[in-house]
């Protein structure tokens, strides 16, 4: 939490402007409070500022109060002059000074609670209490007959805060209750009788509002000097009570008309309603007869597995409109009826959740009779999930129906880790019960249009219908996290494990065209995740690859060995200024993977297709960055000379929400400034994920780093990206350099990209300069930097180290 004192700054002012406003923000930079002077200083109403980011006040990104330069000034105890944008659109200079800076923490190091005593209440606390409690506070002085109100009371009467009021005027809003209210005040003033009454007021906007009026005397010795109290809005409570009554009446009618098991719970898991069929079956299963008002979790206290499953299912029912599962009421050894359980959320007129209801229908006969052969042919008999055959059918249908406008689908293959030990410790029966309950949990966490199947003993597959890759990644991570936290108790022994996954997004014209091939690819990808250490998800990154699966698996094993053993060699290639003289080194880091033995190196074109296909590129990116920064930390004398150090990033790193946190912790370990480092996004990745690329650029800029767009000019989208994407450097694609000296079309394209970049305030770099003719054309077109074998070939990073000179000092004479 930080508190800023902000005032306007004018160099030509005779006297300084003493008006200043106090603004408080949380650790995320969101404004949580602004005082009454915010309108005069900043041009914003204090209430409009709450909830916005402090950065929204800045005129430019360099004037962001949370940026690196102002932050360094604040840490030194200095103020900062920044240019802000007024609410009406004009700009002005303001002085920012930090008054309080306290880091939020989950637990305070030292804390104490003391009685508040007679200290006056902070107006901000009063405002928060009134807003959350929908109430207002009033006080009537008995001698002067003057009444004071808080802002909350003005809002209850639909009046503008600060309006002139008299007690007689206030009584007018009570309509037919005026005489009763007068009598209440009179008795309180004369005899000190406190009062509480539920009434109705007619507000200034002619709205009838139910309220609760309370009052009590305030004494000075034996004399009553004032009467004070509250006025509380009861509208929300009455609406909820009315909605609950309506729901109870509907439930009674439904329960009387069906033989299915009906149970309704409140959000706190207390029973709201149930029918006799539900009570009878519950008593038969668990030996306890539930009643209205009972806590379902306490009723299942002696059945921990069923209690946890019920908590998960009802928790989902309180947050989703409806879903269906098929399961018995309990996972016990004896045969129990199988029910089709439909959950439905209960809401009031305003959409607030009042509870949830489930209706369970016995489908045991349907499952066990010959009429259900079709159902049995499509479902796994133990878990009730789809079987492999039905999954392949739906997967093929998804492949065939995928249209050009669809965001695509995704297939997730899940393999449970270390499940075989369950058979050794608890037996096959306990393992089967674990899988049944886990299947019910996973089924409750997916959408109805998705398809979840058990494809073999401890392996599951999930078809995510119409689901883009970012959302599919979140779903996959959420499911594996659920599996990791899921615990099943067997005779006091906890059964718990993790899961590995393979995620294959597929879109029109990409990936295998047969369902069996797609499922095999997801299974192979899942196996690589298990081989890489388990409890992780690998995402398919190269849907257009023509590499044979056997060759890909062979290379994958070699690649995993290289990464695991840190056989990564760092090279660098210099970027030279071609239109002006610039001092210092501007380099790009290049990675080479060492073959085992004396077989040489793997170049990026050799290992990147396999690394991206099996989701290892992100790990390689981090290892290259960490190894480079470790080397720079060993050569601190290079700091004045190194002006730019650039890294190539894979799409996985650009999409990784934790990359900024990783980079921040790594940069904190070296003495090099963050603006010396640049991270390159490929133009194809930025075109495919423009929003994610913009977010990545913003995160890098918040850290103080630079971003480059690599491969600009490879497509027509490059011109829009060069102008719109918030990058600092535009690196021209190699396809523009090959015939640049003799192809006028390529010269026009390079010149257009350069002009766009210069207009947007960005630097341009021409790559793959191989000849003097290309270099002359690049210089003629005004490109800022050049890179290629003609200027500097790749060299080992060790050659960049500053030269050391041994100085021998002779013995001084006396």
C-alpha cells in the first residue's frame, strides 16, 4: 500500500499552489481511496478514481508514477515531476511525493489489537461502513433542534449529499409514519427510551423503500443532550426473503409431484428442502435421516470421501447454472443404485445465488437391462465416462466439422502418476473406487459439450469443443491441479497422486486428419511429460511438422539429455550501426546444443521444431537466459560497454504468465540495468496472438526491458504490427535481404517498414547482410543497425569478455 501527495506544479507561478490531494493505492497499483481535493487537482471525482489504475492518470508511458524512473526517485525519498492528463483532455505537470509506503503481507511480523476508546472515527471508515451496510447515521440536538446526517442517509433518501435539510423536512419522507416517528423521538428525549421500528419512506425520486429506524439517547451526566441512531435499508433483505419464500413454495410443489430424490441446499450447505424419497434413501445409505436445517457436511462427517465429493459437487452447483453427473450416492463396497443427478442453481430476481437443488433419478435398471446395450457400448462400465471407441467417434466428428470461423478444438491426454502403487498398498478394490470418485470429480469440472473418456486403466482423455489454445491450457492446468489436490481415504490410508498431460490444439488444416493419429500424438506428448519429470503438461507446438514420429521421438530423447545435462553453448552475434556511429556492443545471444560425444552442435533449426512440438522450448529459453546472466555477473567490467543484449523467445515463453516473474528475479541478481536487455518476438507468433503479444510487451516494459519484433516483412500483417505493437526494435526478415541490391520491390518494402518504425519512434535492424551490395542498400535506405556475416559472424560468448592486462609494479625506492 502507498499513499501519494499530488499537487500541481507551475514554474511561472508567483506562489506555489498549496492545493494537494491524497491518493492511496494497493500493491497492484489500483486506487483504493482519493480525498475530496482530487477533483480540484486532478480533475476527477474521488469516487470515479476508486478501482482504476494509477497509471491511467499519466499522459505517456514515461510519466507512469509506477514506472522504474519515478519508483527509483520515491525509493530515495525524493518527489517526481510527471505530466498528467486532465479529465477534460488537457495536460499539466504535477509533483508526486510518497507519504506512506507499506508492503502488503499475508501475515504481519508484529501486530496488536487495542480498544479504540474515545478516538474520533475516520470519515473514510464511516463511508465504507455505510456503503457496505446500506445505512446512514443521524443525530438530533435536543436544545437547538438541529439534525446532522451522514452521506449514507442522503443516499437512502435519494438526495444530493450536503443538501439543506430540517427535521420537519425529514419527517415529510416518512409519509403516514410521521406521527409515529414524532412520538418515538419525543419519548426518547423525555424519558430516554431507545427505539427500533421497521417503516417505509418515500424517497425524493418517489421510490418506496423499507427501512429500519433505530435511535437512543446521548447523555451528558443526567441530561439527554441528543438523540442519535441509524436508518438501515431493508430492501435487499426483503427481496431475498421474498425470493426464498417463492423458491420454497416451488420446491414443495416439485417434491410432491415426483418420486425422484430432491435435495436443496443453501450456500453454507444447510438443507433448505428435501422430499421423503431423498430422506429415505439417505437414511438407507448412511444410517442417518436428514432434516431441514441440518448441515450436510456434518451428516457425512463419518464418510470423508463422500463428504469431499459432496462439497465439490455442491460448490460447483453454487457457481454454475446446471450440470449432470451419473453416480451412486456413496462409493461403498455393496451394490447401490446408480442415479442421474441433475444440479441446478437457485437465484433471486437480481441474479444472487440463494442455493442449489439436485434431482436424482434412478437409472440402475436402464444400465443393467438389454435395452441399454447402446449406452454400455459407448461408456466405461466402472466410471460411467465415455470409452475409447466413443471418444474416437466424437473426436473424428470434431475434426471433420471444424470450420474456418472456429477457434479450434483441443485434445487433452491425462496419465495418472504412480497409480500402480495403490494396488500394492490398498488393493485393486480401493484403486477402482479411487478412479470412480476421481472420474466424478473431473466430470463435474468440465462443460457439458466437452467429452471426457477413460481410454485405459489410469489414463483419461478430454475433448475440449470449440476451445482456443490459451483457454485449453488453463483448463488443462486446472484439471491437473484438481487431481493433485484430490485425496481419497481408504481405511485411514490416503491415496493421492499427480498427473502428467499432453495437450494437442487442432484447427482447420492443421494436425492429423484421423482421430486415432491425434489420440496417439496426445498420448506420446503425455509420455514425454512423464519422462521429463511428471506432474506437468506438454503442449503440441508444431502442428505442420512432417517429421516422422519415430524420428521425432529419437530427437526428443537426445534433446532432453542435452537440456537436462546443461549442454548448451552460448554464442553471440553483433549488431553494427550502419547509418551513424554508436559506441558500445549491441549483441544477440545464439544458443547451440552440444551433441553427446564429438558430433558437433545442434543449430536452432535442428532442435527448435522438436522443442516446440513437445513443449521444451520454454525450458530452453529460461536456461539460455539464466546462463547468459550468470556469465555477465562474472564479468561486471563489461557493464559500461554492453548497450544491448537480445534473446530470441519461443511462443511458449511469450504466452507464459510467469515469465515476467522469472525474469524479474533473475535481473535482480546482476548489476546490469534492465534496459540493456531485449526480448525478440517472432512476427508469426505476434500475428497469431496479437493481444498476448501486447500484454507481453507491457510486462517487459514494466520491468524496464526492451522488446523487438523479429521477422518483420514476412507477411502483409507486418506493417500493421510495426505501427501498432508496442515494441522498441523492428528486425527485418531475411526474405527482404537476399536480393535487396537488385530488387526494387524489396527496396520499397524495406523503406516502408523503416519509415513506419521511425514515425512510431522505433529502431530498425536489417538481418542477414551477406554482401557489400546489400550493406550499401541498407545504408542508403537509412536502416539504423545491420546484422549478418558481412558485418560480424557468430562468436563464442567468451570472446566478448573484457581483456585483462597484468600490471607489474616495481619496488619503490625509499
